[in-house]
């Protein structure tokens, strides 16, 4: 299924935003790591020089007098460690934080050399700064030593993890805020398109005839073209129906003349076959002209309330007055037929005529919307009903279930063709009243006549 414009734009925005913020997050993360490593190295170098400033040469080697510059050097397993090695790599002095712990690292360095390396202190990996020096004290003598300072890498990782949590948390929050803002902007920006769609739907429902709203400059060519198309379609349909009406009039006049001439001489009555054929020609003319007229309609701006039409047809139904039929109507005022009143009257008129013809004493007419986009019409009677074998045949033109009853057998055929024109279906089954139930289902929208 093709996604909506809003979803497509939001998806594209989310992908672009994810890529942009992801790249931004990675760049900031790398910059922070570089800054963290640089600041750590500068801090360790400054601390090393602070240790050297507190160191003094004794008879047994180089030592550092307390108090130490950083309190972590006095705290066991604090993550910051220091020691002084002689030229053989033996430990001459170590910080209180290293007491009882094993330091596996590089050995002594020559004077003036500096080295960065990784080592394992106890069970922790650490970054090590080693510096070789030569100490000359006139009172004690000269000695060569290596001063080493180590800081646990877990400390760096903890700082990096805390920074990453804050960074990605803020980036995700910013992404959500930006997407929400983008969604609101898109909703506002696409609202004219939704308004056009709603106005077109109102035209389809018959609640309006043209697009008459105030639209942005970019949509005006579209709405103006649609209005011109609607106007041209209505004008074309009007001319088409007028031409058909003229054709019907021009053909009905010769048929009327023929009938009157055949019936004019009482001494020489017209053959029944001739009069019957003239009647059939007239009925066929009305039938086919009705179909052609419906085919010329656009299906736009056409919607008819069903209830008034039902009551009007019942009042004009001759069988209802002659036989005192009891007709019950179940139809809400909001029920609408997706077409002009003429089509609805022809549809219901044929159904009611058929039902009244076969009913014993009762008729049930119902019109409902079983779904928002569907209209269901049904006419039920308490007559003999229609057998399943005949249910398809009676919909054919010229077929009658009972040849003894009056009629030409085209009423239900007209109904079938009308239903087909509207993209619906018709079924015949048994009614709870005992007779036949003719049920029609028509789509309400998007059902332009075929």
C-alpha cells in the first residue's frame, strides 16, 4: 500500500535526521575522546613534575616526601599509581595506592627519555607515563632513576560512558523534538491538500458543486482546472440528456400517431399483435433511453435522501390503495442514495411495484448504511416468493415469474441494469414475511457510473 504524503515526508525526515544526528554524535564522541586523552596526558605530565618537585635523593635512593600532590596516590586501589625505579628496574619508592599490588610494566629509561605505554596494575589496565632522569646532589652523590605514573583506563572509560549517555540522550531527545516539530509543520503545510480532498469528497457526496475554498497560490491552478472540469462535465451531461430527451420526443410522436391511426377505425380494429408491438417499442425506447441518460451522468454532486422518495412512491402506489397493503418503512433520515432522485425513484419504483404485485397484505421497505461506504436497500413481501431456480431468470428482460400476472417483465431488468451502473449487486432470497426479499447493495463513494 502506498504511504501517505505525511508518512513519506516524516520517514524521509527521520532517515535524514538519524543520519545527520548520528554523524554529529560520532564526531562529538571522537572529539571528546581526543580531548579526554589530551587532558589526561597533560594532567599526568603535570602530576609527574609535581612528584619530581617533592622528591629528594637519600642514601638508599630517590624518595618522595609526603604529603603527595594528589590524594588518590595515598588511597589504596584508587586508580592512580606512582613508583620510582633504579637502573636495574627495582622499585625504590611506590605510592600508598600501590601497596601490595603487582605492576607489570616496562623497565628503566635513560636520562631525559619519556615514554607512554600500557601496563596492567593488579587486574586493571592502565596508561603509564615513564620518565628517565639523572639526579645530582652534592651532599649525597649522583643517581639515575625512572619515575613512572599510571592511571587506570577504567576511569577514562567511566568518564567516556557518562559523556556518551548524556550525549546520545540529548541527541535522541533533540531528534524526537525535531520530528514532532517537523510533523506539525508538515501537517500545517499539507492542510490545503487535505482541504482540497475534503472539498472533493463533499462534491462526491452532493454537498457542494465546486471547489470554492481559499487555497494557496501553488494549488490554485489545480483547483481552477478541477472546477473547469466539473463545469464542463455538468454542461456536457446536460446537453447529452437534452439531446436524448429530444430523441425520445421525436420517436414517441410517430409511435403515438401509429397507435391512434390503428385505433381510429372502430369497424376495422387493429390487430392485437400490432398494438402489442407498438407498446413494446415504446417500453423499449424508454428503457434504453433511460440507460443512456444514466450513462451520461458524471456521478458528481449527486446524493438523494432515501426516506422522502420511499414515502412519496408509497402514496402513489395504486396497489396499496386498491388492496389495503400494510407497508412498513425502516429508513433513517440520514440515509442517502449516491445518485440523482430520478434514478432512485426508478429503482425503488420498480422494486415496490414488483413487491406490491405479489404481496398478500404486507410490505417491508428498509434502507440502511451497514458500513460507512455502503447503502443497502431491500423490499420484502409476504407473497409466494421466488424460487432459487428463477431468481436469476427474473432479472432478465422480458422474463416473468407468472405469465398470468400483468406486466412486460422489464421492471427487474431495469433495476439490475441500474444497480450494475452504480457498481452494486442485487440478490433475491426468502423474506421473514414469507415471500421474496430483493436486496440491493450500492457503494456510496468512488462509484462513478460505468
